[in-house]
C-alpha cells in the first residue's frame, strides 16, 4: 500500500519507489526484455550563444587608456635554438607540451618579445622603464619569514663552524699523540743508551762519566770503533783484572772446587810444615797469647801476697 509523502525530505526517498513502479509497469506491458537495461542519453548539443557572450563582455569591459592596461598581443615567437640545431628542428613551429624545457623556453621567448615590442611605445609616452637607485619597495617576503631564514642560515653556519672546530681538535689530538709517542721513544732510546754506557763503565770498557750529565752527544761510529780497538790493545783495566782474578772468567761455578782423580793424585804442592802449622810465621802477626788456667792464676795471686 502506497502512502503519500509527508514532507519534502521524504520525496527524495520516494523517487526510487516511483521509478521501480514505472519499471514494473513497463515490464508487465512487455516493453522491457530480460537482461541488463541501461538508459541511453542522447549526445549533448553545443550551444554557441553569441549574444550572451557579448552581453557578458560588455558587463566587465572598461574603456581605459593603454597606459593603464599595458596589454599587448603578439603572434607565436619561434624559440631560440642552439647553433647545432638541424633544419628539421627549425621547420618545426609547434611546441611539444610534454617537453618541460621546450615549453618553458617558449614562454620565456614570448615574454621577451612582448617586452621588446612595448619598450619603444613606453618611451614615446615618456614612461620611465628603469627603477631609480633610491627606489624603496616592500619585500615580497615578510619580516617574520626573513627572520626564520636568517636564523636557519645562522644555525647552519654555527654547525659548519662546530664541524670545522671538531676536525681541528681531532687533528690536534692526532698530532699531540704523535709528538707524545716521539718523546716517549726518544726517552726510551736515551735510557737504553745510558744503561749501555753504565754497563760499559762497570765492565771497565770506558772510564768516562759524561753520560751522567744528561747532555752527552752521540759519538760517531768510527770514533767508537777506534776507542774500542785502542782499549783492546791496552788490555783490561785494573778493576776488570781484579774481578777476573776473584770470580773467574765466567762459565760453570758450581763444583769447581771439588776434588778429582787427577787433583787427588797430585801431591806436588804439598808442604808438611805448612800443613801442620810448623812453618814460618806470617809477617805482621804475633804468636798466640793464651790465657793461663784457673789454678795457675790462683798460684800467681798467692805468690804476689
């Protein structure tokens, strides 16, 4: 059962119902066939309302002088081509809209040709075409925008300065480490040289103590070899000879005083007097001064009484 629409808002919701009813009636009459039914719309007719266009043009058209309008109309200007352009490219007048560079170049050439055509006319009308030196014009960007740009540039400059300073610090650290390493190596060389000089002095190869002053100059190799040869010719020092006599020449020390079969059989150095203490007394030493016994001391006391 169909009900009439209650308000204007419900009329839109009833339109599909009305359309469905019409489709059902058309199907019952046999006007529709089973299958997909599409509404075919006729081709749109182009309307060329010349009178309406002229009326609209008359509404916003103003009769002003050319100085106030500064409009100019020119035909298509050929684009400037390079010296290597072929004749085929020169014959082509159409601009490829897909080529961004060619399209922008055509805009530039068209604007340049319009300016060149307008300048003589402006000069005839005594209109200045150059900006004076003291001309003041408002900037295209606001002060806030320029302040943001200035802050950004300053931050970028500070970052670059920090980066350069960090690079310099890293380079100085590397140089400082290098210098420190060289100083340590120099000290080690000086220490090794001093230890070798001390060992030479202890062994008697040298009798100079210049290395203790700390300003010993390096001796040339030929000088060292000459001094060593001269010392070898002179022989070991007295200190070295004494140590050799006391401690020997090195080698095995343990068991060096043990008797062997040959030393046991060799009695050539035996002296009975020396062995039993009956030999000559050593010079500089007196006889033994033994203390008398207790009874002897008592008798000596009684005699003195």
